[in-house]
């Protein structure tokens, strides 16, 4: 909690403000993040990719496009999050 009594994890990763609907969310690996955080955005994207692209080749193509557009680090982070989501379902 910061000086005004609000959890800094609730801050929006884009603008830094704490939006009215912001809440804390538990991810499958035990992390607790804000619903406006980059970690939660990445988690939602990972879930979407796994649901949308059922074939390994198409997931790999998506990750290659992420690498091309956002860089290697973003692709690796998304791939790791996809692994966490997939393992939590097993």
C-alpha cells in the first residue's frame, strides 16, 4: 500500500492511474497482479493464443509474428506465460 492506501499493483501499465474497475487477480503460478497490469494483459493473451491456435505450428507462427513486431524479449515472455497457462490446465 502506498501513502493514500491504494495497492500500487492496481496501477494501469499504460497510464499509471488506478481505474475504477481495477482489481487484484491471482494467476495460475501464484502471482497476484492488477487487472490493468502488463502481466495480466500477457496472461490473457497467452490464454487467447492457446484457445485460438490449437495446432502447434499455428502457435509457433503467432509467436514468430510477435517476435517480428514486438521483439524477442516480448515473444519469450509470452511463450513462458503460455507454458504456465498450459501447465496449469494439466
